[in-house]
C-alpha cells in the first residue's frame, strides 16, 4: 500500500525536494567572502574590542539569574537586543553582519534575536547546541561572536566544511540510514566517519575575545564539549523577510525573546 512515512524517508524524494528548493534559492558567492559559500563560514578577527566584550559579558551576568534558560551545558538569554542598548546597537543591528548574510542568502534578512550564551562543563557534556546538528536543511545565517578567548578546552564552535552546500547535504544524506535522512542531529561517530573516511574537513574555531564567526547553520556544527573553563558569546539569529523562506519553527525564538523583555520590564517596575 502507498505508505507516506516510507515515502518521506526516501533519499530520492528528500534529494529532489532539497535540490528544487536550492535551485529557487541559490546561495551567492560574494567577492571577498568566498569561504562563507565554499566552507559555510567566515571568520572576522577583532570584530569587537576587549572593552565591548567585557560590557556585553557584564550585562549577561547581571541578567543571568532572572532571565537565563538552561539547556544542558548552555545558559542562554534570548532577546538581549530588546533589553540592552549595547546588545541592540553593537550586535543586533550590526550592519556588516546583516549585509554579508543578505548577500549570501540572496534576500533581505531581518534579525530574529540576539542571544547571550555562557557554556561551562556539565555532566552530559554535549557542548553548546547539544551536539552535532544542522539548524535546518535549508540555509540559515547566524553570527557568533566570542566574548572570551576560546581555546580547545572551553567549547570552541566546530563546523564540517562544505556541509552547507547542496552537494554536501546530498552526499551526507546518501550515507545515512533511511530513517535518519530528515533527522538534523548526528552522532559523534557519524561525524568522525564523514571527516575520517568521506573526505569532509572539520574546522575548530579557536580565537580571541572579539572574534566573529559568520556561518550558515544549515551546515553540520556544534559547540565542542567544554573540558575546562567558561565561554561567553553572543549570537545573532536571522531570518529572510521573503515569505518563501518561512519555516515551521518561526516564532518560537521570538516568543523566548519576548519572555526576557517581560521579565526585565517586571523587574524594572518593581524597582520603581
Ligand atoms: O555556540 C555554539 O558554539 C554552537 C551553538 C549551536 O550549535 C546552535 O545554537 O545551534
């Protein structure tokens, strides 16, 4: 009998759908930013000064107790652009990140939220983002800026090079078990196989406080599990203004950001 769940797990249907969508929404090879297209990321050093990083950390610390949400080893505050001037003006409204993302995705982007994140060692120790994953199978743009120096020990961002490209997505899906084709989460062993045997490269982003990573999070990525120390970062989430890029999950992040704003407003009015 005609079985929809089986059909949904078919490689051919997944590949045809993704290819069709990618034909309609081609990613752009922008001059001077080819690594964003070819590898899925672009690194800009000294994007923020040490003083700016410290100010952003201080604000996170001030709000952590009342506003942070815990996800494994992550402490996250969504919507910092709604409650902090420096998060809004320096990070959320950052012109350079917006311009680069818009030219890569090929349609005007808008900020969904500026997230503040702090990662520490935790018993499950999956790292920021909860292990290897794609945020979606369709391209998505984010900017992560480290606010503390990041080495191999305190949770650097990691990315499987080229896993943002259609050919990377199709190649990877062809290795997966049928039931996993649409699963955006990956076991460590699977990523080791992609990197060790299937010719993908892996980048681990160590860097000084103030380093920005602009990336397409439809590629396979994670925050490496923390061995020692703490990592602070801010992340801009963007979405396209075009209706053709609408996703099922749109709205969840906005809601979390509004919750932060409501908590901070309540705190302010009880202090008045
Ligand atoms: O901040 C990081 O290092 C990774 C976070 C992540 O994977 C995510 O939010 O999707």
